[in-house]
């Protein structure tokens, strides 16, 4: 137990004190000197320990260069021969969370050491990494940083000691989608009947198998006369005016923006850009109508096949977007459509 525990920690540009969004394109750097988070981790681990290196990388740099950044970061981690790896906490920062989950997954796979991260439930990194990792639950921001680092340290001590973590609700990590057999002392038929009786009486009970909650969405009625209908084009393919004026992220947005397409007859190459890392953008950049078919619908309007094409397209990025953010964007689109007296929406994807 007196052997010095070697720790490597990964943070983004913000927690590496380089800067905020303006520094998100910053590449990979290494720090061996002690800093705020490193000192806190060493204090929380409750045994002789040293953060031998802090790896800093900008959120955009990692997200847009995964095939380069991940191997380079793994090479650095291996060179320090750590006993445990920490990443984050990432809280609700989606790109940061995805990086933490991706690196931790690779560390676990290649090095076989405890790799621990922490984030909020709305972070897409949770869905990406929860099957492979123990991801500590956090709030949405860094107000609880000391507590969260303490929980990460507690997980590390349990895992380094060769012990098994308890159930997710008991320990404070996200459910991983695995079923674990445990001894309850009560036979299965008895537990089943007890749950049934509790349900019939209206008493509280907890099912042993968690079922997904799916919304019951009924399809809208068909449009009776397209010649009187106003149609809006929507996309989750990440198409935005050149320069990305609203600074839309390349993954996990929580908003959409309407952009004018009234200057047709079609979307023109060079006037639009794509912020989406999930498909080959070159085909859309060469002809944006392949994603948002404004040219075809303008022709349909001229032919009086439809009443009118709305003069704006509604655009967002559908990549590693959480269910919560997807619902938020969808509701906002519905509000826009209702407020502009639009009859139907065509949503294109990648």
C-alpha cells in the first residue's frame, strides 16, 4: 500500500486553463507540474499518489481529429506507465464528454487499468461509454468539482483493491445495460408475485427489468390538397451558411437555426458549410441540394404541385445528440412551424 500510485489525468482546454470556446481548436499538450485539479486528485485518493502527467486537448481538436488525436494521447499515456487514468469530470459539455469516454474506453482496452470519468446524464459521452466504463454521475457544472473528484477517487480505490462496485443506484454511476445475478434470499416466483400484488394494490415497487420509455407518437393526418400547402425543409445534416454564423457545434447541439433559401433557384456551392462529423461532407459541399433539396421544391412550386416553399430551411446537427437535446430541438422546430403557419415539414438526414 506504500507504493506510489501513478495517475494520468485528461482535461480539455478550459480546465487546462488555456481558454474557452476560442481555444477549443488547441492541440495536445502535456503538463507534469502540479496544478489545481492534480493536487485535488492526489488529496482525494487517500494513499501515496502522484499525478505524473496532465494531458490537455481542445474539444474541437479532438472531435475533428479523432483518428490522429486518440492514438497520440494513448502513446502519451503509455509512456507514463500509470496505475489509474482519470478523465474529466466533463459535466454537461458534450464534446468533452465524448473525448473522455473515448479515451477511457481505449485505456481500459489497451492497458487494462482502471479508467474513470464523470459527467452529467445529458452528456452524449454517457451513452457512448456506459457499457464499457463506470461513469460517475455529476451535476451540470463544476460547482461540485471537489466532491466529484472525490467520487472518482473512491471508484479508483475500489477497483484497484480488486473489489466489485455495488449496484448503480447505490454507488452513483450510470447503469451499464448489464444484468447481474445477486442472491436476495427470496425465490423468483415469490418476488414476482410480491411485485404483482404491490402493483394491484397501488403500492410502490421496483421492477427487476427496466423497460425503455417510448413516447406514443401518432402520425399526423395526410394533407388533403398539396396545392394549398406551405412546406418547410428541415435537416439534421449540419448545413449552415459559409462561416457558420451561429457557431453551431459539429455534434450534440441543443438548438436549430432557420436560414434563408429564398435567393434560389437553388443552394449554391461555396455559400454553405457543413458542421457534422458523421458522414462524408464533400458530396453536400459540392451540391447542398443533395441534403436540402431546395432546387426540386422550387420547381414543384413553379409547377403548382405545392402551394409554397417556406423561404427558410431549419438546420441542426444530428450527431451523438442526446435524447434530451433531440426532444428540445424537435419542440422548438414544432413551435417555429406553428408560428409560421406551415402545413408540412420535410426532414432530411444523412
